[in-house]
C-alpha cells in the first residue's frame, strides 16, 4: 500500500455535508470521496503522469 500524507483541510460545513452525503451515496468514506474528486479533477485536467501503453 502506498504511503499517504495527512494534512488539515478547512472547509465550509455546508460543503462538507454535501461531500459526506455524496460519499454515503457511493459507499465511500468522506476522505475517500475527496481523494476520488481530486484524482478525477487532475485526470480531467491532464495533470497526472502519463502511463505507457503496452503494445
């Protein structure tokens, strides 16, 4: 398992409530949902390292 770094996040309580509900709808933790959202945003913005495709 890869190492993960902890950090403090200040977030509006109403926004957090929406994230918590979204996470519950998709059977994820709030932390897992935030990781999913950030990963998807990075992927959509093409900010993740490119993976080589095997021929």
